[in-house]
């Protein structure tokens, strides 16, 4: 949990929206919303909206739900919201069987992996090999063109 989210006071409207999105996540996975019990709803990541960027909130919840056959499932959910002009806009909702998956989801948001292709050593090798082959092919073509022009 990020420190910003632990003592933040959310309005009743926000709590209602989060609970509605949690129920909709259960419905999308074909669980009965009438028999489902959603508990332990909490905000685990909070980025305030600023002048130049939207904010973000990530909420976790646990649910006990029944499928169409009547089997009980213990589910762990994550809800991702964008805060745009002080309004919560749902971005993603996920239901998982294990809480560790949800933690990985949160880590991917808090510490996004920057894939810098140019830093990789193998990329440098391939770029150099490509440039060398283009130069070699161009030189061969120019020499053959010069040889054809000299003959005429």
C-alpha cells in the first residue's frame, strides 16, 4: 500500500462507485451478484491529479461468489481507476484466484518496467551488423555500376 492511500478520506460516492465496479467485475466473470459477498474494499495506491497529468487509484477487494453450478469461489479483485477532473473513470477490473497475482499487478503500476531496447547489448550488435551489411551491399552495387559504366 502506498503511504498516500492509507489515511485518505474518500466520499460516499467514491465508495459506492468502487463497490459497483467490484460487483460488475463479478458479473462479467459470470458469478451471481445476488449471492456474492464483497468485503475488505481498500485503496492501495493513490496518485493525486495534477496540472499536467491525471491521477490514479487502485483498489483491492476480496469476494466470495457462487458460479452457475453453485460452487463457492474465493476471489481477489483489483480495480484500476483514472482520476480525470476529480471524477473516477474505471480503467481495468481484474479477478484472480491468488492474492499474489494482484500484488504483481500493483507492482507493475507502482514501478513500471521501462523497456529500453537501445541499452541491450544484443541490440547494439544487430544494429552494427545491419549497418555493416548495408554499407557492404551499397559498395558492391556502386562498384558493379561503375564497372558497367566503364564498359560502355
